[in-house]
């Protein structure tokens, strides 16, 4: 009972806080911020507690593979959004995510290959994104139910995936957990209310934030067998925060907005 209660509280609070910070600092920062493993991190933590460190290592490998798959999601959404409305763009991005996930399941790349693969995919996606333009429409405040809805989805995702993991396997569970639910919400709202360039800014911010995501799961997979659950998650969290801080510092030092190129 305590385990379920923690699952129902921890991840919703994380995503609620991220959503409010994003509202304060803008769409790009919101996308950059949800690049942190706000749902897949808690999923991996509860998998480690429920099924052991070995199970969580394989789930972390799946999430690391999911980083590269998310790069395909972002690129597919932006490319489709240039000629289609948001439902079609979201469908195209989801298809790209599914196809990438299937490819990862079939090829089953080794853990040593996954980090270079993820970093290369993120860099390539950033390179291939079209140049950002000014928003097409004036920003409109999101509805009051927006943040509570995100928190409910987060709780459902964490509880559902951690419960289904023994049936679908740790690596697939870890990969599914990387589906960018909250970035999708942010991008769709931005696209619907302000136009395609605004959605592009969200997803470019996400791609930059995913470097910290990749670092989190690379460290987690390597540290779990040696440091145990608490030590490994602490090291992984510190790594992700350090990478996120460096990415924001570099962007500000160069005077570049998170979404403009």
C-alpha cells in the first residue's frame, strides 16, 4: 500500500513542478526541463525496488535506447507540422516512435553502444530541425485543468508501467516509459494555440534536455550493480542535473535562445 501511495504522489509532484516552472520561463525551457526523466526515472526506481537491480539495469538500457527513439519523435513531429495540423503531426511522431522502438527491440543493441547512439541521434535531430521562426499567433493561457491533467497522466503511467513490467519485460518497459507524454502535451498546446514554430521550440528544448536524460540512464545502468539502488540513483540524478546545468549555461553564454537557430 505504501508503495502504491508513493507512486501516486512522487511523479505527479515532479511533473506538476516542471509544468509550473515551464510556464514561468517559456515553452523552450518547458521542453528542456521535461527532458529530465520525470516519469521514466520514477518507473526505473520502482522497478529496482520491486524486481531488483538486475531488472532495473535492463530497464535503464531500454530507456537509453528510448532516448534515440525520442529524437526521431521530435524530428517527425516538426517535419509533419510544417504541412499538417497537430493531430496528424502527433500521429506521425508516434509512428516514428513506435518504428524506432521496434527497431531497437529487433536489433537489441548492447549497452556500450546505446550511449553513443543516443548522443548521435540527438545531435543529428537538432541539426536537421528547420530553422525556427516567430510564433504565428499570440500566446493564450492554457486552461486551469492543464497541470492537474498532466499529474494524473504521470501517476497512471508510473503505476501502469511498473505493474505491467513483469509481463512485457524490463527493456520494453523502459523503452515505453520514454514516450514523451509531457513534451507531447506541451507541443500540442503550443501548436494549437500559437502555431507550428512554437511547437518546434518546445521540441528543440526537449532535444537539448535529453542529453541529461541519456546521461542519467547511462550512469544508472553502470552504477546499479556496484552501488545499489540508492547510490546508483543518486549518482544518476547528479549526472543529469550537471548535464542540464551545463547545457543551459552554454546556451546562455553564446546568447542563443533555447529554440532559435
